[in-house]
């Protein structure tokens, strides 16, 4: 490779690294927003909740910046094979992160609504448990992306199945409670919306895990079951 070709290659690598760094920055912001939103609900802290709502624009701005940079790389560099997979993975992943930010904002809004009612801890144990699991999923899927770790991505998919079961169980319990005490209807509905937001964040974490598998070995496992994920892991061994 001549000096000009080497320069272009080095510049391209730098652009890709910058794009990955931006994505992980957005991921870190989403992690913090989710943690704050969950805290604000469990602790009736409306000031923290409002900060989460106000920060949603920052995540949206990062999405636009990453989207623009990624599409510019495709147009200018015309990447092939794995480099193209990386850029496409980043484009899809930032969309999932932006949705996570939206869902975190919904949790914060529900926290504000719940604080306006009579304090009650009904359903909070379930919310805390699911929140901790989902927060772990978000961290793990971002770590899997940073390390191109397919095995870790599979574990995120497994956790999503657990979150779905725990969410369904919590929903049944809260609906039963709401039927038995109709004075709690508004409060329980707000908590159910917050739990639904957590469940959706878990879905987006799984989406990112699927993109990690696509990035590493080119296998599209969207809409697949856990067994298909395991096959994908074996392909990388």
C-alpha cells in the first residue's frame, strides 16, 4: 500500500473508532438515565425525575450526530464486509438506545405522577427487581458490543426472557390488587406503565445483543429463539 492509501486507511479507522466512541458515550448516558429514572420512582424524588425528562433531548441529539456521521462514512468510504456491518450495527444500535432513553423518560414521568398521590410501596419490590435486571442487561449488551462478545450477547437474550416472565407476573399481581381495591386504579396504572417501559428497554437490549451477533459473524438472529443464538455462538468457536 502506498503512503496515500495508508493515510486513507488510517483515517477510515479513526472515523470508525470515533463512531464507536460516540455510540458508547450514548450508551453510558442511557445507562445513567435509566438508573436515575428507577431511583426517582422508588424514592419519590421528583427533582431527579425531572432531570431525566429534561435530558432526553441530549440523547436525541447524539442519535442525530451518530446517524449523520455513519451515513457520511457509507457515502464517502463505501465500506465493505465487516466494516459495513459495523456501521450498520451502529446505526441500528443508536436507534435502540434512543428508544431506551424515551422509555427512561416515561418512567421518570410516571415517578412524578406517583409522587402526587398517596405514598404506597405496592408493586415497588417487583419494579426494583425488574429494574435491576434490565439495568444489568443494558450494561451487558453495551459491553458485548465494545468487546464483540457473542457469548455475552446470548446471555442478554436469556435475561430478556426472564424479564418478560417477571413482567407478566408483576402485571397479574398488580391487576388483581387493582380489582380488589378500586381506589388504587390510577396509582397501579401508572406503575404498570413504568413496568412496561422497563420491559421495552429489555427488548431493546436484546435487539442490541442481536446486532452484536450480526456484527461478529454476519448471522441475522432477529426474531429467533435462544437455541438459534447458541448456534451463533458455536459458529465463532
